[in-house]
């Protein structure tokens, strides 16, 4: 993943936070979101915030949040990639 991905250009799509994941899990989840046709974007910590913030935050189309949570859970079940206590759990 690059440092950032542009937010959706469709003004009718509103995104919500899916969770915070390791880069490896974020990539795997993003691949599955693409396959499912779910709009998504990510944000990595900035230069200074990477000192206290770890992992990649994923955001998805709020209309498909439940489906995205299921995808993230499936990917996480295949291996462990949560960042910090309770992180990576889709919220």
C-alpha cells in the first residue's frame, strides 16, 4: 500500500472506520473488499504519529459495513494481525 489512498470520488458514498490492522492484514482485507465491490480507502500513521499509532486504518462504504466486517473477520481468522489490544476488530 502507498502512504494514502484517495477517498472515494463518488459524493454519494460515505465511509466509516472498519478497523486498524497490520499492513499485511490490511492488504489481504483490501483485496477481498475489492473482490466484493466494496468501496474502501486507508490511512497510515503520519511521520510523527507513527511513534504512538501502529497499523493501517481501513474505511469502507457505510452501506456495506456489515459485509466488510464479515470479510475482515474471515481474513483475521486465517491468521492473527490485530494491532494492539482490541485493535483490528471491526468497529
